[in-house]
C-alpha cells in the first residue's frame, strides 16, 4: 500500500492512507477546483463517478470547543483514469485532488472537521448539510446528483445518545467514559441528506401498525411533552397519505425525527432523522388554528420530501424548487383529511398565493428557476418564489392537465428515477406525454419568467366567485385585493386601516381574522400623527373579540407595533401579572423586550424580573435553560444603554455572535426597532458590508433574515440614503445576495416613494 500526506489544511495537518495505485494532491486552482462546487466540476464528476460509498467514523468530544476528528473510507467507480477533485472545505482551495484509475478506487482518509455546520451546543449537536455543507465536515463529492451509501460510526460520551439516517446496529464501550455507536448502511442518498444528531436527548417511541418510530427532544414542559402522541399520529397519517397517493411504500428504512430548539428552518427532510423546529411542533396551552395548521403542514411537507427530494432528487440546486414545490403542493392536499375543520381553499390562498405576491412585488423578485454557477451560492436560491409561487404554479398545472393525468405522471416520475436524480424537464416530458395540453409553454411562462404566470388573475378568480370556492374564500380574496390596492397607492392609510378594523370587528373565521391582523401593521405604522384611536379599537378587540385566537394575535400585534400609552400600559399589565395563559414563554420574553424598548426607565427592572421567572429559582415553574439563554442573548439589545447596544451589534458582526441564528436575527431586529429608527441608521451600512460574511458562515435562510431584521424597522430618508449608497458603491454585488437586500428593502423604498418594477 502506498502512503501519502496532504499539505497542511486550515484546521490541521491530516494524514491520508491510499489504496495501491492511487495518489492524492492539493487543489490545482483550475476552473474545476475554484472554491465551492462549480457546475463545471459537478458536470465532469457526474459523467465519471458512480457507485459511491462512504464509511465514516467521527470522534465527537463532549467539550464544545474541542476538535472533531474523523476517519473515512471512500470508494467509487471512475469511468476513466485521471484527476478527480474531492470536496473538503478546510483544505487549501477547498478541494483534494485524487489521482484515480479507471474502475474501482478506494481511499482511506484521516481528517479534522470544520464544525461550522454541526450546530454544536454544550449538551448536543446536529448536522445540517443542505445545500453543500457536508464538505465542511468530511471529504466527499458534495453535489446532489452523486448519491452514495453511507455507513457511520460515532464516538461520543457514554451518557450521550445518537440518531442518524439508519438504525444503530451496535454500541461498543471505549476507554475514558466514551462509546462508539455503529449505524447500518443507508440507501443511496445525496450528501446534503446525510445526517446525525448526538447529545443529551429525551426520547419516546411509538409502536403501531408494524412501524416503529422514535422522537428525540429536549423540551421539559410537561404540557408540551404530552403532545407527542398527537405528533406521532399526525406523522403516521401523513405517511399513509403519501404511500396511498404515490403507490410506493415509505422508501427508507425508518422514520425517526428530532425536535430541535432554536432550529434555523421549519424542518429538514433527512431520511430516518428528520429535524423539526421546536417552536412549530410544540404548542402553548391554547394554540390558534394557524398554529395547528402550521404543524400539520410542516409534518406533511417534510414527509412528502421522502419521495420528492430524498427518493428522487434534483440534479443541481438551481432546481431545488422541484422538491420544495411538491412538498408544499402535496402538504396542502394532505392537510385536508388531517385537519378537516377548516376551509382549505382559503388556507391555500393565504398560505401560498398571498406570500408569493408579497415577494413578487419587490425589486428582489426572481423567476422560480434561477441560475446557479456554484453551490457556494445555493442557499441564496431559496425564497418565496420557491416555496410559495411554485406551489401556485403546480396547482394551476394540475388544473391544466387534470388530476388523474397529474397523479399518474408523478407515479411514473418516482418509479423511473427512484434513488437517482431528475430535472424539471424530465418531469415536463412525462406530463406532456400524459396530456393534450401544452405543458412546455405553460412551464416557460410560470417557471422561467421573472413575473410569469398570472397570480393577480388567480386572486381575482377567487374574489369574483368564478372558482365557486365559497363565500369565505371570496372574502379572504377581497381582503388580499384590498392590500394590493393599498400598496399600489390607491387608498390612504386611514381609509385602508378603517376598512381592516371594520372587517375584523365582525369577522367569524379565525383564518381570515389572522389575515386581517397581519395586514394591520403596515397601515398602522404608515399613519401620520396620532394613532391612539385605531389602537384603542384594537385594544378593545384584544380583550373582547369573539374569536380567542384573534384576541391572542392582537396582543402580539400590539406588543410589537403599538405606541400609545394605553396600549403600553395594557401590555405591561399582561406581562406583569402573567394572567394570559394563551401566551407562551416565548411570548412573555417578547413582551419583556418590547416593553424595555418602550419604557427605557424600567428596562433593567423588566428584564431582571423576566430572568427571575426563567432561572429555575422558582420550583413551581418548569425550568428550561434554553429559554434563559435566549433572553440573556437578546436582552442586551433592548436595554437603553447605547454602549450596550453597540457592543451587541459589534458581536453580531462576528460569526461567533451569530451561532444561534434565530437569536441573532431577533437581536438585530431589536437594535433596528422602528422606535429606534433615527438612532439605528448607523447600523445599516456596516451590517450590509458584513452580508457577504453572513452568507459565508450562515445557513440558507439567514442572509434574508439578516436583511429583514436590519431594514424592516426603517422608513426614513436617511436609511434609504444608506441603502442606496451601499448599492452604488457595490455595482457588481452578487445578484442572488442583492435580491435578499431588495426584498427586505421593499417597505423602506415604498415609504420614500420608490416604486418597484412591475
């Protein structure tokens, strides 16, 4: 056996043991080995590389700051002899050049991981490799169309548990209070779907219908933990629906899932170890219909991905929407039998069409399909066009060709490309052959054009009754149309707000009421002068409206944007007495922070009291350290001391200060609160200057969340000047990242008379 050594990597020098006849070198700097994963590199490897397997052992220390080391055997077939770049982010140039021979190649590698995307906490960690972050942890071919079989072993502290894509098959005790957990090999999956979670987790297992499934969680509130049987039931119903609709049994060996605190996404569809956001999965004492529906749709979305995304994967991340569109389109269908008590036409209208229109009206709007030269930018592809307009398109397409032809085409698609990859054009060809309608022309308009399709016409068809969707759905459509008219400048803030308040006072449907409450914020903040009269009406409804969910949503609205003295007093009373049991712990944390901004003379006292409620000193309260850590992090941004605010901002400019991304965005939003708009203009330019680094070190939704938190509270001409100055100084700024800025800047531009391009 030949021996070779890699040049020192960014983390450490690592030794590489090679099979006979194979050599390894550092990155060459050619176009194929530019940083990230270029489309040209992916295309070359797609043609040459097949039948890939990884056998990986990772040693994870209990100390959060200690390095994670690994050993790996990678095996693959090469169609020809020559250099093959292997992706590894810590390496010089982010690639290792393998000297492969034709036929079977096997390499043994020792390495030190870059753990940026392992989300390490004091007592647990979880991997999150989408879209191309597996290469930060271990050497691999990190592109979605090179699927592989993974065999994982984790060396962890003896009191930790672990979950991965497949079941654990052996546990071996090691020296020093550690153990090794060996997992079975996976089905062929893409690198972004390979996953593991380790640490101190509670778990519960459900045994039913010959299928076992286990949930891992860290929640300690007994009322929330008691919801786990309902969650299992909803998962099982979603699985049964998908199996029936596709005619294909669940295509992976198990369905375990992890409910993660502070999770960056709603969920992530790793087969066998799906990750879910704790705040969506566990309800407060009195959840609203929107919250119940959100959980069902989240479960349905991630379950649908097992077929659309996991079983059949897109070839390249420029078509990431091809998996997300099916997850959302089918989730809407699944939600109907899982949640029979609501108007699902109305839910679809407010959940997809309205959100798509919200983004399409901005200057940052894109087509559904976007260009992607390098996977380093793949996270920037995700937007409302992917998650919301694409499902609108898919519903129109299903109506275009008929439901039977549509379902039959999907079955053909899944069968033909199982455990492999496909493109949108592959599916269009199948759909085209199943229908006399011109699917290609339909696709060209809806998918490839920046503002293609006819969403305004679709909204109109609900509003005028031509779809015969029912009076409630038409009423929802009228509310949405009134919003479009207002944003287009066809009505005043006073008139539009009066319209919304009048409608809300008599509304009996909780979903329509929630649409109205969400719409109120913009015209309320747009009002010039005294807001006391509309806020008085809102405050009255917050205590007397016939719909309890509406009362809860109004309290949340008023706490975030109310400014009158009576509103502040009422919110303070709710917070001080904790009398509203419908509000959650996170709600009370938010109330404390909002009150600290409005009542700077009481800020220290308010935050101190809120901390005492969370620190475990009161035995009558359920203690959850995560809640206390959350408050400790964001509270510094709401205190009136300017030096404290500046220190928080400077910390947020560093990757270490942004590790928990939801907290970082929340803190940035408090710093740029609309009540601080004049004093926080100074943060706009440095935060925009940091955006490239935010993108490089953050997960897929964080750049957009960063921009929204930064710009969402600003309406002044000075703030617009800072934005325009940044854009003028950066004429060649990456367009995908610039789009995130422009979407977030819509309110700021609108407030200053800047018209978006239609």
